[in-house]
C-alpha cells in the first residue's frame, strides 16, 4: 500500500498528516510555535522554529504510524500563504524573522501606491488588490530595513520564499529554491495571465529577480528529501486555501469551499476563466496539475478562528477553544451584541487596513456567553459576506458550500452559516481537506492516482446543514452586522 505524507504548515502550528491511497487519515502530529507581535499591527514568526516544528511532527507521524520510509510514495507541502521568508543561500539562515500574512506594517505605503494609481495595474496583472496582506511590500520592507539586505539580494546571495519554498529548501538539503503557481500568485509579483514574474512589478517594488524562486505547476518534481533514511520525492505544493479547494474536490466552475482556520478563506472554482471581481474579491491561481492555468475567486477574512484564541488568551473567558464554544452555546443568541474582530484590519470585501476591532451593542445584561456567541457569529457573518459577493461575480449559481478547517466541527456555527446564506453547508467526512488536497497532488505526480477524477471519487459527505430561518430574517441579521462594520470603516 502506498502512503502520502502531507506537511500542513499553518499560521499557528505545523502539522504532518499521513494518508493512505484511499484518503484515510492514518496518523497525525501537530506542534504550535511562537507568535511574535513586536509592534501594533506587526506579526512575525521565527522561520527556523517553523522548520524545526515541521520536522518534529514528521518524525512523530512516522513513529506513531509504524510505516517504513520506503512505503511513503511522496510528500506534499501546503502552507500559510504570503508569509515572507528571506534567507542566506549559503548558510540557509533567515536574515530576519518571517513577516506573517496578517502583518500590516506596510499599510501606509500601500495607500500611497494606491493614491498614485498603481492599484489598477496590480489588479489587472496579478488579480490581487493592493494590500499589505500580500508578499511584495513585505519583501521590499525587508530589503529596506535589514542591514545589507539589498546589496546581498542584488548579488544573488539571498533567497525569498513563502513558507512552502522555505520548507522545500530545507527538506531538499538546501538544494532547491522552488514554489508553485498558487503560492506565486499570492506575492503581488506574479502575472497570472502570462504565468511569469512580472518585470514591471519587480521594478515598482525594487525587488531583484534573482531573489525569487522558480515556479512550477502544483504537481511537479520539487526535489526529494533524504532526512528519514530513504529518499522521498517532494511531489506536490499548494497554498493552503487552494489545496483545500482541491481536497474538497471542487474541480468544476461554480463549486465553492470555505476553510475556518486562523482566518476564513472562501474560494470559488472558475476553472480556465480568470474572473475579475467587481465586489471586492480577488482572482487567484487554483491548483494546476498540467500546463493549463486554473483560476479561482477568493475572499479572505483575516480573523476567523483567531478570535476564539483571543477570547481564550487575552480575555481569559475560558481555558480552551472548546470551552469557548460551549460558553457560546449556553445562550440562544448574542442578545444584540455584535463583535467585529478587525484586529488586523478588514479583508474582503472592505479591504480597510486601518480598521480595528470592536464589540458593539453591550448592555447591563450582556455576559461573557453573549460575547463568545457574538464572536462565533462573527466568523459566519464574515464568510457570508464573501459568498454573497461571489454570487454577484459568478456567472454560475453557487448551490452549496463545502466547509473544512478546525471550526468546521462546530455544528452551531455551520447551522448559522447555512441560515445566513440560504444554501446547504456541507461538511465532509474528512475535514482535514487542506492536507488531503496536497496529498492528492503529490499522489497524482507520483502515480498513486491517475487523474483528479479519481481523487473526487474519494470525497464523502459527513453532514449537511440546511437553512432554517426565513430570508427576511437572514437579511435583517446581515444588515445588523453591516451596520456594525460601517462604524469601523
């Protein structure tokens, strides 16, 4: 039997998950790592700690499963996107901490560029909106502020990568500097139409071409690793959200998924058609298994499940995320409390980098349970705004939403989501679809699967949530949310 090892490197933890050829989860391991917040709006990671945590979970999975290294057909890497790592090619050491996708330090510069009229050019070339979320301004900040960084980069002595590139570099014995189209499309430097690094954008951000990795389809020979006693090919790479779209078997136009993770990310498959949103969404590359480009519409919520972590760690409302969910479920509704968790600005469809979080509608009867309930509801409200915008942009009706991620195990959240959207919300039997997607990609490259349709046949529904409130009530609830958001813009 062939096994596939998926490395799921996320914003708050690194995980390794071993699947068999039928997509069954055999073993998994997870390790959290440190979040650094040096200044308001700044978020950083130690790239070496990311690598060590990922390596540790790989060893743990192999030990748990009892599987021999020779039985693993391939490794796939899926990762937090946009997070920016720059390292020395000779030593393999980062020149500074990684700047995380949530980081807003370049917001003012992005606004200046927008005022100069560059927003339209960037969107036309990359499908993205001009925002500090993406990698380009993070790279430029590092080159400006880290001593000698620019001169080293211009001499070709530094390498930039999103986290997939960083892991592939380390796994391959520091020999491969690679990425795939999904991650490249999140840098604000990749032209999604020409499928190349864009010279005009590199000039705009003063980024040397030699800093950047080579870009390939999501199924490709990305090298191999000899760290576990035998050579294992690295055969699939995809950004976490595109990998989840693939893992949900959303291979046809009009199929949509939402991942409830640290943030929330809704993607709508548009296949070979690159749709430019008129409603605050972005166009991005979807997983590519051959030379034919694939696209998706995407909406990003910066703070999704992270709001539960905040209630746990900063407000100490309860000792665990599970306990926060139980606290929220102890009341029927939020009793008028609306929580807008704009801790890192607002993403789609508002794109306001300067917005900050707020809890509104408090009164003497408001309790910790109401605040917890409002936080859970905020996750669903933000996702509903994304999908409703997609329905306006999509030429194909969206008839259901497939969901995954940690919070997808919360029945109350998914029921509220279905109520707001007015369409079925479907949870698959395996909600680890981010890892499963890149396992499928690695399996396609290594011959475990013959075609994407074989992967689609393995997808199974676990539970379907149907709307239970009227559309008038749903509209009223959404309007209350929008009224609260308006106060922060």
